[in-house]
C-alpha cells in the first residue's frame, strides 16, 4: 500500500504534466494564430478603407496621377511590411507596390471576385493564385458617385504572423515548464505532510497488530493526520494498560487460589499419612473449612465483579426505604459482633427515608463496608452508621475506631486484590475485592464514595445516594 500510494501520486503528477503539454501544444497555436490574424486583418482593413477613401478615389477622379499615388503607397507598404494593390472590378491590376508601373503590360488577376471576403473582411489563401505562398488579404471598395470603381487590396504574408505566433508560443512553453517545476512543491508537501506521517502510522499499526502495544511514535503536526496519530498512540497505550491490568489480575487470582489450595493439600496429606494424629483431626478440619470458605468467598466476589463489569449500567433502580436496609444489614452481623464484643450504633435521620437506587447492590455496598469496619475494629469498640441529608442527596457514613489505613494506602484500597500490610494479620480471609465491588456499584449509580482514615485511630467511609421523590410526598 505504501509504495503504490506514492507511485500513484507521482504518476498522477506526470500525467498532469503530459496533458498540460498536449493542451498547450494543440490549442494554444491555433487559438493564437486565429487571434493574431484577426487583429492584423482589422488593422489592414482600416488602412485599406483609408487608402480607398483618399489616394485611390483621387486617382479614379483623376485628381492625381498614378506615379504619385504609387510613390505614396510604396512608402506605406514598406512601413506596413505589406503589398498594396489597386484592382479594377474586372480583376485588372491598376497598381501594385510589389511591381513597377508598366503601362504596356496588362496584368489581370484571373477569376477575381470581390465577394471573396464576404462573411468576414479578410481571406487567408494565395489570392486567386496570384501568390506562391499563403497571404492574408483585405479588400476595401473605391466608390465614386455611388459606383464601385475598383478595390484597394492589402496582402500581408502569413509567414510573418506565423513568426509572431511562434515567439508567443515559446513564451507559453517556458511558462508551462516553470509552472510544472513549481508544482513540484505540491509533491514535496505531499511527501512531508502526508506520506511520511502515513508511513509512520502504518508501521505503528503493524507493530500493534503484531502485539507490540508499547510501541510509541511521534507525528508533529496539528492537522487531521497528527490527530489520527495521537488517537492511535492513545488507543495503543490504553490497550497496553488494559493488558497489563489483565495480567496483574490473573496473577493475583492465581496467587489467591493457590495459597488456600496448597494449605488444604498440605493438611490433607498430613492427615492421611498420620503426621496429624486422628485426635487432632477436628481442629485441622476446621482450618480446612475456613480455607474452603475463603475460596468460596473469592469465587463469589469474582463473579460479582464480572457481572458488574459486563452489565455495569444495567441497574434495577427502585424507590426503597434505606433505613430498613441499614437496620437489616447491621442485624446480619449480630453474631460476628457478639464474638468481638463490637456494637453497631445507628444514627438515622427520620424514621423513613426513601432513596432511588438498585436495592440489592446498595445492600452489597453496606455489607462490604460493615464487614470491613467490624474486621478491622478492636475488641469492644463501637461502629457508627450515620445518615444525613444535603440538597437532594443522602449521605451514609460507616465509621469505625479500628486500625485505620496508612496514608500511602488510601488511594490503593479501591484496587482489585489490594490488602494493606497492616490488615493482613487481622484479616486472613480477605480477598481485596470488597472495596472494588463497592466502587464499581457506586460508579454505575453515578454516586461518589470517600474515605477519611487515620492509622491507629479508625476509618470513615461516606457515600452518597439520590433521594427519592417519595420523601416529599410523605412530608
Ligand atoms: P478485603 O475483602 O480484603 O477486606 P477490601 O477491598 O474490602 O478487601 O479492602 C481492601 C483493603 O483496604 C483491606 O485489606 C484493608 O487493608 C483496607 N481497609 C478496608 N476497610 C478498612 C477499614 N474499615 N479499616 C482499615 N482498613 C480497611
């Protein structure tokens, strides 16, 4: 594709050159000759009319003699580089500036016909065979007493016109060659502005097609081609980023599946070969149960995330009472809370508060946040779930006074599989997917979530929800 595009352009350029040459060499000579002949004929005709009205009329009225008229017309003919003749209507030559006066010899132009110029006022031929070569001839009648006495005929050699035409033509050819050379600038522009960047883009596309998504290239122009190159670069970097994320994601999943499987296998081997005595089996079966629970949780979270990604925007939005959901979610943690002696305090605005969202998904958000708050809380501490209304939004805060999140981890906690070092000891079953799910759900609702946390003091997660219009109806 690369070679042919350039060749096509060069070919088009030369075809343009050849056609221009043909047009100039075919049309320009005929048009120029025609124009020059017409202009010359106009000049000669007005001169002939002038002679017919003056010298020739005087001659026919015998006001002057032939010799004097001949002298005057000879001078005029020399000046005009033409031949002036006075001819009788019968074709007899009365005077010819190209020949001396000879009264004895009667020269007759055979077949002379004064209407030869009818339609236009000139002819270009050898004038009734009286010339060997082609001449331009104009005729003006000499009238006296309303009678045509004769004609003034002026002949001009066509080779003179041809010579002027040729000199004009050579100017046209030179101009054409200069224009052709100047139009090379277009070829240079095409090469620099289109062909070279296009080659870069094509090469980059080949690199991307072969899987080298990290290939970078530069096209320094601000036109459409520069924009195309920029878009292509951006697209490749996005794909490369997505590929890297994918690889990291798969590596993390593999790692998180492998560790429980290795420990399950280890314990089972030890139980079978007797390293763990049968009286200890109960204890280790409990550990195995925990590990399988962790695997189940991991698989469920992955499935939830996958569904969120593929059907991200498919929300089943309804108006529902959020206080009831908060209470029921908190209640589902009763058992865990009792074990840790943790209490959950609910500070809710109004008895009933309606929001518009996907109920199931918001329940999941609350569940994940409460789960984390309890997991990372100290023994016998209090977790506060508080709601507040601002404009047409409901803000829900889940606040604990647990281990907190280190400042440098605050941005990372939303990433898939992220678990901070501090939390690892406290939470062996964590998958690092809980907050990613929370974020995805709130993003698809076009809502926001924020975290305020101090290491060692506790964390507060606050997210927004859209209030339902049902609240106003209830008021
Ligand atoms: P996990 O399922 O492992 O809890 P999350 O995505 O829910 O994964 O949380 C990611 C990390 O964020 C946790 O491992 C923990 O380090 C930190 N984190 C989340 N919530 C809290 C909290 N309330 N207090 C302290 N750390 C938290």
